């Protein structure tokens, strides 16, 4: 057997029209796609200009400190949790259908994404798409990206377009829309806080008026301005009567000791009895009966307590309303532009050579895998 002759029983490699199967696979899987990619990226692909802007969303600070970027990084970097959610709300807006509708009204987004001279695979609509709003929205997402740096709290907005001015204009419009969204959030939060404080103040004022009306009704019904003062006046009268009664009793005791048969003793007895009756009547008027002053004092003190509590509630609610107004001015969020949109003077995309290289490497890997599968199948058939 010669060295160049095939091994006994070995099947020759399959051939198609004179070429080995591996060569055909290479042509189909590697050569044609790579040449098509090279033709597209080197000849057809339109240049895309990228405009970039950076911004932060943070609460307004009333305290003195560094301004501009330093203040933004200080407030967001130390505690980014407060503005992080609001920044993400702006991100959601910038990639939403609302942003597409705003851009369509402001810039005619359809024309921006369908500039004359743009290649058919990049412009809107692509060959397999319609002119619908949903198609516009899906195409828009290819041209806009928003990123967030959790360390610095800075958001990055990148917009691609077929013209430099279009990229800068769309970026500026998106920042304006994000700022308008933040302003709406501010207004809504301030209105809700102030409305809630006003509602609580009105409720407190209503309770205060009811307490005052109940107190007035009690005074009219009982014909007493202040039963507590009336009881004090009654106690003073009882004290005075008691003092006079003690004097009469002392006088009678002295008179009875000196002249037991004196005609003045009955007179003194009647006066003492009168004083005792008046004292008993005053004491009964103050306490001891259902219509005495004691239960009226209890009800009066309860009504006074309710009125005082209602007045304090009104004062607290009024202070809360003022605080809500101050907070609405002091704690408003706002969008600060750290880096303003630029007008690019050079197209950044597509990265033509890199894209071709990626297609070439990908197809080579696919071709190698197919060749390995085919070789494995051939060996399996020979077993």
C-alpha cells in the first residue's frame, strides 16, 4: 500500500460540484455574510452622530455651600437614595412613548429619523416596518440610551441621529421634557401636601367652632357665664356669713352668761337661725343637689377643655400648613444639567471595522461548529 493511498474502508470527503463540503460551508457561513457586512458598513451604512449630556436630579438646598457640580455631587453622592427614584422617573420618561409624542410635536421626530440619504436598514421606517406610532417608538429606542452612575448619582443621556444638529436638538428636548416632568412632580407633591394641611386646618377650625357653640349653648341654658367664678363667689359669701354667724353665737353666749333672762336672746336666736339657713342655702346652691353648681362646673370644665384642645389643634394645623408651604419651596426637586448637550463634529457610529470584525469572528465560530458537527456525523456513520 502506498503512503498516499486512502486507508482501506475510509470514505472520501463529500464534494459538491468539485468543491469539498467544508469549502461550501465556509462560503455560505463565512464568506457571504462577511462580504455582505463589509459592503453594508463600508458602502451603505449612514454615519450616526452622537450627542451626550449628563444631569442629576436632586432636592433644592437652602444651606450655603459649594455650587454647581460640587454641590450636586455632594448632595447626591452622600445620600443618593433620596434623588435616585426621581432620576429613574426621568429615565423612564426619556425612553417612553410620552417622550416620543413630545418630540414629534416639538421636532417632527419622524423626519429626524428618516433623513434623506440615511440607509434603508437604519432610517425609519425600515423595510419590514410600518409608519405606525408603535414602529416609531421602537425605532426611537434604537437611537436613545440613558445610563446611571450609582456612585456619583449622575445620569448620562446619549442620542444618535443622522445629523449633528438633530442629535443635539433631540438631547436638549429630552432634557427639557425631563425638567418639565420634575416640575410637575414638584407641583403635585406641593399641592398634595398643602391641600392635606388645609384640610386638617379646616377640620380643626370646624371642631373649634363646634366646641365654642356648645360652650355658648351651655351658658345660655344655665344663665351662667362662668360657674367656677360663681361658685367662688358663693364660697366667699358662705365664708362671710360663717364669720358673722360665729360673731352672733359668741355675742349670744356672752349675753346668756351675763343676763340669762335678757329680751335680746330670742332676737339673737332668730338672727343665728337666719344665718344658718342662708349658709345652708348657699352651700346647697354650690353642691349637694342635681341643680347645684358642682355638676355644672364639671360640664363647664369639660366644654372649656374641649374648646382649648380645639384651639390648640387649630394652632397646630395652622403651623403645619405654613410648614408645608415652606417645605414645598425648600425641598423641591430640580434637574441640574452637569454637561450640556454637544453638537458632534464627527460621526461616532457605526464602528465600521469593528462591526465587520465581529461579523467575521462570529461566522468563523459558527462555521467551525458546523464543520465539527458534520465530521462527527460522518464518523458516526462509519462506525
